[in-house]
């Protein structure tokens, strides 16, 4: 009987292990959830790649730390750009929010 109860508790707990918890800051806009993680960050906090997760699907993409090579100053709060694909190329990282190529603003939601 004790083994049956223990087995039942383990089966109930299994789905909890299948859900990956976010490792960093999560950003949301409508139903879209975005998270990124710097890959092998340098001492100064920069990285050439990030793991970009959009609605649970992760891909490795490049970063850019200059304001797209232009001579104009970066906008206030700009940290770097994530060079993804489609609406997320680029995904601009600012202090406290993200901005995608369609100018949709993603705010912290965790």
C-alpha cells in the first residue's frame, strides 16, 4: 500500500519536472513570451551569441552592440540588438524592455 501511494505521488509530480523554468528575465507582449540568455558572456557582460526563446522555442542567434554601425548616438537605454529572424530581426534590448522589428514593446512579466 505504501508503495502504491508513493508511486501515485511520483506520477502526479512528473508533469512539474517537464516544464522548464525561466532562467532569466521574461518579457511579454500579448500572448508572445520572450526570454534570452547570453552565451559565454565576457567579463564586461557582452556576448556574441544569445539563446533566444520565443514561446518555448529556442534558437541561437547573434548580437550587435553598436547602433547598427551608424554615426548617430544610440537611443537612451539601448543595451544591444539580438539579430533573430522575421519580426525579431532585430530585437532591441533596452533597460527594462525589448522592442521588435514591428515596434512592439515587450515588458518584463516575471
